C-alpha cells in the first residue's frame, strides 16, 4: 500500500471518529393536527364539545403537542361562512360542525377537507350525505333523533292538563321549520291544543313576537326551528319568563337556563363518538366510507323550581322518569 493511500485511509478514519454519533433512523417530526370546530350561538356552547375534547385527549391527541383545537363560536351563519373560508385557506386537517348552519357553511366551500358533524337534524335530506350506511362525500358523524317536538308537547300536557294554546316560534328561513311545525300540528289535535304559530328569525323579531302577545293569548312556548333553537335560546327563555309562560326546550341545558322541561337526545354522548370518527380519519379512513352512527339515548330534564314559580306540580309519572332535575 503506497503512502498516499495510507494517508487517505487515515483521513477518512479520523473524520469518522470526530463525527457525532447518528441515530439509526432520523426522528420524524410530530404531526400537529389542526381541527376547526364551529358552532352558531354566542350565548352558549353546544353539548358534546367538552366530551369530544376530552375523548381526543384520552386518545393521545394533546393540545400543544400534536393537537391544535381551534374552537370558534359564531354569531350567525354568515360569520360561520367567513370562518370556513379561513379554515379552507389555512388549511385545517378536519372540520367539526356542531349543528346544521356550520355544516352547510363547510360543505359550501370544501369537498375535500373531512367534515365530522354533531347534533344535526337530518344529514341526508340536507344533502350532506348520500345515505347513512355510505355517506359518499367528505362528511360523516353521529346523529341522534332530534324530531321529538310531538313528545315534548305530550309531556307538557301531562304536567299541565289545563294548557290549551301554545306559541310555536319558527324561523321561516330554516329548511326544517315546516317539518317541525307538521309534527306540532299532528300532536296538537289529540292533545286538544291550539297552536299559535309565529315566524321570528332575528333577535328583533323574537322580541317583537313577545311584545305583541295579548294577556292570556298563549299558555306555553315551544320552538319549531333548529336554527332558532340554536341562535336565540336564552333570549326566548328570558322573554317567556317575563311573560310567565313555561318553555318546552329541545336540550337539557334549556332547563338549567329556566325552561320548564326538555326532552332531547343526550348531546354529551355524541362527543366521544365524534372523536372516534376523527381518530379514524386521521389514521387514513375516508368520511365517504364511515357509516353515520345513530344515537338513541334521550334525556328528560325538569325544572321543579320553575314549576313551583308557575304554580304547577310535577306529577309522579313525570318525576320518576326525570333524568336531570333543577330543584
């Protein structure tokens, strides 16, 4: 071996010895999943939000480590639409839409970013999916039976057999108002109820309806519009209290806010189910192939304190079935 080759080998060996040790495999950067979560209704948060967040954390998606949990509560559908455009431009990895207004806004601007819906009325009739078994697009998620307005009227009549005239509030721009009003009309006849239907979509319109009520014109209030239920719940309860009218709600939280009763799906139970959809999508599943899961648990909530204020007595038949009480 000549001197030049000896010198070259020595140089290579010295270079190798002086180099810092390298790992067998380069460490892969942690993926940070960006989830945009949208809801319309500034005066409250949707059921399922916190249980969804906790379920994701329990699955290993941790804020500040591998999760950007971008929660946005919106004033109205227009604000939701602006947020969706922002998220598509970012882009986010996935959108969670609580209730129809956010899902509609998301579907209007993206057919590729996965959408997981929660607490929506009827995803198939809205055109969000093709079928429950095979959604076929970029949206899927859990659904519950939200068409319970007739059951709520039955419960009200059971509590107060003297009730006769029901103020039915609805938003004429809500695609589901006609269906909800039909449910109310079908239930009203056998219950000997008269419906006083009033359209109100904005805060001003809701106030105008209550201001225009004559003394004794109605005996109770119910809302026949998912959009109106979401957009102005506390306002409707407040105005009903001022008029000394019991409110029949569509969600357990309404009873905590002052409604007399509510009969609804268990919104909190939808959170962990939605988290499982998100986990599957992040692991490679396509929303189009993930069947919509139908949830069946319902919650009867009763405000005993409000009943006493209205001079009503909750009958034992209702009390024994109550899942959530406000004393």
